[in-house]
């Protein structure tokens, strides 16, 4: 048992650090949840892509570097420590790509992945519907067979990134007969398709971070179906597992945020306020726990599977606590626009999306602890 | 990097688990509480034979240590089985004596500790003001700026019936300039206490899950109800994010980060094991509140250890001081 980095990690760390030093914008980009900010972040993805740094763990043939999971963790540590911009294409680089690596055809991998790695195509997700949130299998939007493909009809909502993204992926019911988890088809479609209307929705702070999608016979060719038609649930769950795991919230992100929190505490903290000191300690302890958990995860030979639910509950609650601590340190300035406030609003969504924490606790209780399934 | 236990370490933990399961530690705890230390001493000897004490004793004194990762494995099993006796204190004393250099005290007692022939207790004020099981220990040390042999002045009952806490009367110094050795003993003791708490929490979660699967109310196993499920799931989350802190701290042994990492692990372990105890009590209901039901021994120990070897506040302060 050890926690030692080897020469391969040291070398990649040095290269990453030097690259970031040369490229990270001096001024923070505007919020990626605004039109101007989105465009700036899209440009940043292109900058990363030019040096094959937008998806470092992917194989080189798709625009990545083929680095090990440990090197990826190192990359993320350096990335967030450098104060580099938020990643506007995580739906593509992490969620869609994971699904394609497991269920996509060679043709799909070759066609879909390189434009993601180059920062050219930004992806949105289209899971939820007005009547299907936590109960995702209850979705009702349909995919109907037509010549050479499918026609999508219905309504999707809370579609993250959809107001400004290029393409989206999601599940549609292609056969109403076989039961809730069968007869669902996983498709990819352009957001400017004929028959598709995107209505942006302001999130808690008014920024258009997500959207409603109205689909009126949107055509999807067969080659944009992922996996077998009617078997989309399984493919979708492999994406969901990933979304709950480490990739969406690399430990480096929390380490950098805690470093900033320590700085804030030095500037604004009151040494006699031991309650605040304890919260600062807890923030550091939890970021250390999360970092070490990441090393444990990549050291294992088996797939963590539903254990990703443990990770999701942990990081989402930690993220809220961390930002609450910062806002409390800011006192009356906490309500004013700042990166801390932006991070706080963002963190509040974390306990809801990617499967609410209540759904995660059901998964933990039933599939890790072996408690009996019951009525929801 | 490979941040998981290797096959040998896993086997060692499994061996201790089997040994302690067969020993039936709940009975030993009740006997220990009633003043009969015989079953507890038998477990002590068996663990010595399995090599537990040697892990903290340097090779020069007949041990195999110090091996902090293996010590954490062992302490986790001690907690899981709520084994009675001053284990953490004896292992911390081994660290203390091993650090004192060539003093007669070390030459005399370290081989005995390694062989399982000595129950050693110690105080390290202010965090460890009483000698655990001082009234039955073969040696009681008062550590700090100096190390002194101490006499015990009776013993007070703890919430955990297996813990008797003795005030001490220190004698003449046996070693001066012991501050660093005492600090090292404190760090190792706090880490092993945290590992013990982690094992205790895991055992409480397991017994609570088993109970929730079999106890029926309203015609259903109570584990079907989300109000119960979610509490148990929350405990697993806390425990799963405590383990990496324990082993991370063990790997930081004798580095400048050790004290900070031990404190982080102790804070997390105290919170996780106490949460496990509260949830265990709530899930079991009235039966968990009874003296006669064995898991209540684990529940009481979780509260007792919460403030042992440094309060959560003291450990949080150490973390912040290190930032």
C-alpha cells in the first residue's frame, strides 16, 4: 500500500502545469451559464483541444492523450489549482463518451469523439421530462420508426447546457409494450433540428443554465442510435453511474476550492470564532477524504459500480457545505455577485441532478447494504 | 501508487476477525466489566500470538515494527469486536518507549509488550488524563515532558462498562526530555483509537442492517421503509469516506504531515462511529437501549471513544493550525 506518484505522473504534472501557466486567461471568463460566457468557454475548449488536453484520458486516436487514471487525477489537480475555467462540455467529454466507449460502434466513436476533443461540438443532456424526474423510467417522449431512422416526439426538461449547446443525447420510448425499463432507445440529435424548439429556463439565479425541449417529429438517422434500439436503459445507466462517480467532480476541484476558502478565512476570518474554524477544518478534512477516496478508487481492479452513489452523496453535500461556509465568512457581502455565490448556486443543483440524493440513498441501501426493496 | 491493502494485509485482518469472532468478545466484555479479566486476557494472548503487539515494537526489542498500516488493520478489528482492554494504550506506550532510546524502561518493557505479557496503560494530559484499566494494568506510565511510572488512585466507571478510568499519581521521572516521544505516542494512539472507532461503526452498521431486514412492523421488514434506509445509507457514506483518511494517515507516519492527517482521521472516525451508534440505537428501538442486548456494548463504546485521545474540537484545531 502506498500513495506515491511515479515519474510518469511527475512528468505529466510538470507539463500540465507549464501549459496551464501559459494558457489560463488572466481574467476569469464570464459565467458559462450566459451566452457570452458560454462562447468564451467554448473557445477555451478549443484551446485545450489544440494540445489534446480536453479529454486527456481518451485514446490518442480520438484526440486524447491516453493517460492513466492516476495521470488524469493529476491533470485535474493542476487544472483547478491553476484557476482554469469551468468545463462547458462535460456532458460530452465525460457522460456521452463513457456511454459510447461501452456501447457505441467504431463508426460512432470515430465520428462523435474527435469533435468533442477538439472543442467543436458541445453537448447537452435530455433525460428528464415533466412527468419523469427521479422516476426516469416513467418517461413518455417517443421514438417512432420511420424510413432510415426514428421520429422523436414529446417534451424534455431541465436539459443542462441546451440553450447554447450544439447537440443532445437522451432516452425515448420506442415500444410502449415491454415494460418500464425496456422499449427505451438512446439517441443523439442536433439541437437545431427541424421540429425542435428550445426554450431556455432561468435557474435559481436567473441564468439560462438549462432548457425545455419540445420535439415535434424530429428525425434521427439509425446511425445516431446508441446500442440496440429498445435497450437504451442499460446504456443510460452506465452514463448515470459515471455521472455519479469521480469524473463529474474530480478531487482537484475541491482541493482548489478549499485552498481558496483557507485564503478567504485568513482575510475575513475571526480567530476567536471557533465554530467557523471547525467548519474550515471539516472542509479540509472532507477534501482530503475525497482525494484519498479517488486514489483508492483508481487503485481497485474491479469496477466501483453502484458505489458511485456513495461518491455522489458525498461530493454533492460537501460542495454545498463548502460554499455555505464561504458565504458565511463573507457575511453581508455573501449575497453579492462573486465566484463564491456562483459556486453556491451551482452546488445547490448537485444534490438534485444525476439522481437525487434520496434516489442515491435508496440505491446504497438496497444494492450495497442489501435492504429489501419497498414502495417508493 | 496502489492505495488499497495488499493480499497479505487483507489476510491479516481476516485472520484477526475470525479469531475474535470465535472468541465471542461480548462475553469477555461483560466479564471484564464485572472485574473478571481472565477471558479478556486470553484474547490478549491470542492477539499477541497473532503478532498484534509486535507491530508497534521495534525489531531491536523483539518486535517487527513499527508497521502503521498493519496497526490500523488490527485496531479496526479490535473496534469491530469491541475487545476489552488497554490495547491502544499499550501500543502507544510501545511507540513512546521505542522513541526514548536506550533507557532501561524500554529494554525491560518493550519485549514484554511484544510478547503479550504486559498490559500497559498511560496518561498523556490533557487529552488523555486517565489511565484506561489502570487498576489491572501491569505498568502505568504518565507521559508528557518526562515519562514517569505512576500509581493509580482507584478507578471510575465509564459509560462503556469495559472501560475503567483511573486517576494517576506520577512517581519519579524515568526519562527526561520525553516531549517528542510523548507527542509521537499521542499521534499513534489517536490514529489507533480512530481505527478502533471505524471498526466499531462498521460493526454497528452491519448489526443494524441485519436487524432492519428481519424486524417486521406494519407487515413489512422495517428496512423497506425509506426513513430507515436513508439513515443506514448515510452511515455507510460516512464510513466509506473515513477509511481512506485512516490509511492515508498511516502512510504519513514519520512525515511532517502525520499529526495533521491523524487528526483528520480522528475527526472523521469520531463522527462516523457516533452516527453509526445513534442510527443503530434508533433502528433497534427499545431493545438497543437495554443493557442485556450485546450491540448496546458497541453503542456505549462509540460514545466513550468519541472524546478519547483528543476531542473532535482539539483535532480540528490541529488541522487548522497545520494549514
